[in-house]
């Protein structure tokens, strides 16, 4: 992650803030979001090869 500080917003409400590492440890929805993004990136990389 390149961001120093991330704000996580769900349904228009701020539900978490911190670094990528902090949010992975403390915010279940952020963990789910980050995991989905990683899987999507991996899939796109495989498709390009």
C-alpha cells in the first residue's frame, strides 16, 4: 500500500482509519475488501500471462 493513512467508509459512514497494517488487524470489513482486491489482481495477472 502506498497510502500513509486510510479512511474506510461503509454506507457513507467512516468505520475505520489507520494504516493498511492496522486496518488488516482491526477491521474485519477492510480485511475482506483487501483480500478481494488482492485476489482480483492475482487473477488479472494470471490472465495476462
